[in-house]
């Protein structure tokens, strides 16, 4: 799996239709209108996300590894 920073994942999530609702510390909270599900993406500079967390966030967002390309 490709290593991705939180900042890059946040841009990917925005391109796939989620809106930035708020920023709480270093976590960007995303959501969709009409959906109660929230997605919290940790943005710690350009540090890559660990693989387990990245898999979990991709699954929650409804994205796949191929979307990271």
C-alpha cells in the first residue's frame, strides 16, 4: 500500500464529495450533507499515516487503494 500523509488524504476526501465541517486541533472533520457519518482525518504535517489507520479511513470514506493513485 502506498504511504499517504493526512494532508494528501484530506485533499482526496474533498475531491470525492466530502466537505470540511470543522478543524479540531490537528484533526480535520469531514461530512456530507444529509449524512450523519463524520470522518476525522489527522493532519500532522507531512507525516505518513500508519497503514491500519489509512485502511480504516479509506473504508469509512468508501474509497479504495486505487483511489490513492
